[in-house]
C-alpha cells in the first residue's frame, strides 16, 4: 500500500506540473507579436541618433526606452553640454547629432562657441550649452518625422536568436509582447541586450563614480568669507555631516555655484540593474541633502534653496562589450585611424576617481577614430552597439563615452544595421563603402587615411 500511495502522489504532481506547463505555453502563445527591420533599445545619446538614421534610410524601426523621454545624459542625466564636435579648430563630428544640437541652440536663441580657435587644453571652451528640455522635444519630433515607432516605459526581458534575426520579449506598464527583428542595436549604455543574448561583457573592478546633477539659488557666494567657509567645511567633514565625495574638488568648488554643474561623486554608481540604479539614486540624493544643509549653514546662505535636481544619478561607466576589437588608451591618444573606422571621437582622457578628475589631453593634432569592430560583440550576428558600452579599455572609454562621440557611433550603428538589412548580412560583413556612402549622404564626417 505504501508503494502504491507513493506512486499516486508522484502521478498527481506530474499532472499538476503538466497543467502548469500547458498554461504557461498557452499564455506565451497569446502574447502579442510584431516585427520590424531594426530594433533599437535605449533612447539615450546614441540610441536616438541610431533610430533616426535607420528610419531615414527606409528601414522599419522600433525604439524602446525605459524612461519617459529621449536624450539620456543630456536630458535625464542633466549634462546639457554635448561635446566635443570640434578638434584643433576643425569639425570632426557632424551628421544627425549635430543637426539636433544646432537646431536646439537656434530655437533656444543660443550662441555657438567660436570653433575656429583651437583651445588645446581649454577644451571646455568648445562645449555647447543646450536646453535639455528642448533637446528632448526635438529628438522625439525628429524620430516621429523619420517614422520611428517609439515605445516608452518598456524594457527587454528575453532575447532569442533565430535564423534571420532575433525574437525579443518586451515588458512595460500593463504590456508584454514579442518583437521579431532582423537587427538589434544595443544603446542601453550597459550592454544589457548583449548580456541577455549571452555574449560577454567587460567591467572594471572599480568603476568611475557617478554624479547627481543639481542647481541651487538664493545665496550670493561672492560675499562669503573664505576663511569661515573653510573652517565650517573642515568641521563638517570631521563630524561626518559632509563627506569629501560631496565635493571632490573641495569647498571652493562647492561654493562656485556654477549653473547646471555639480562636483559631487557617487561611488560605485551603476545603472545595470534596478537594484544598483536604485542604490545609486539614493546615495546621490543623500549627498545632495548633506550639501544643501551645509550651504544653508553658512553665514549669508540661510535662504539657499534647491532650484533643480535631475531625476536620477548620471552614471559614467558600467559594462562594455567584449568586441571584435578593443580600443586601447594608446589607440585613442595617438589618434589611430583604423581601416574600418567610421566615426571620430575627440576628448581628453577623463577618468573620474574618488578624489576627483584630472583630464589628460591628447597629443597635438591627434583625433581618435572608432572602428566598426569595436561596436560588434564577439561571436554575435545581427547585433551592433553604440555609446559608452563600446569595446574599449577603461582609459579610452573615459573619453569615448562623451555625447558627441556617442552620437557619431549611434549614426554609424543605424547605417550599418540598415545596410545589413538591405544586403541580408550581419554588421561584421557589411560593405564598408556602402556604409560610408550613406553616412556622408546624411551629413556625417567619415575618417579617411
């Protein structure tokens, strides 16, 4: 009897399991299904440009963005000064990103810097100040005009390889569906889709810190007594009510009150998972509260108030792809022109550490290039990336990650994915002459030996 009873229990469990599996399969079959030529995931600095480029050359394009607006670092991250488009008195990045930036400045009645003057180590003089709110509006408008299908508040949860492309499961608010796509462009910044597809990523043991951008008002910093401020700062540090990472360049930087800039570091900031991003946001806001309370404690700053704060901590570094080629620090500072280079990048080596940042400038006249191979994960097909997850070592990546360079990479990714669709190939096999032709037709500056 005991043996018979044991068998009945097993049979009952097996029936329950089969019922669950049948239910799961049935639910999966009922998930809505759509298809597109190109799927861009991540509507930040590079993803927006990639989507516009892909759509402008006639490819059906879906753009998935986890947040509520496009623009990434320039909008949600609060760094509305995209650079650098010029090097040594000459423009080296143009195309769709430049078109967007230029229109944003013009519509906002702004003024461009004098690009004809090569500033050398004063590279920041070539930064373009834009209205981030307006940029987000124009970016969305240009996507819609090009025919891009934008999906906000959605993320991929599963990526499955098929013979002629990918099946990507997408979830969002009250939404779950599957996209069949011929080509994927991963512009998540963290190479999140690359990881879902099972390809390798690179990560530093100690990543660059992040920053929560904010702005204060209500205090005339010019009237402050420097000795009193320094004394109060030292006391706050000693008590722990203020941390050195709250102003990594010291108290003077904290009280310069530069609009739109902050000098705070959030250690180990990471956006690759919801848990890590949550922690980064909370740490950034804790730091801001310490700063605000300290500023208000200064004689003459009792009425200081928070004028603006970004919704999330901006992250400088997380994962990068393990690409067909990894751009090295030596490649970057030497201005190496690769055989498969399709865009330029120019910025000082800009590695942030806990104690601060000291830019290391490129040698005179050097301008780095980005090879197509650095945008393609090893062993992958029908997939390309753009943005800060480009295959590179940490030092090279600290310069490659800036907005203008990411825009250039985004336009390359959109063009390459489009050519791959039209030629039924994968990004690594596209005819480079055809890609170069498209990029030039759409205003991009293509490196030449």
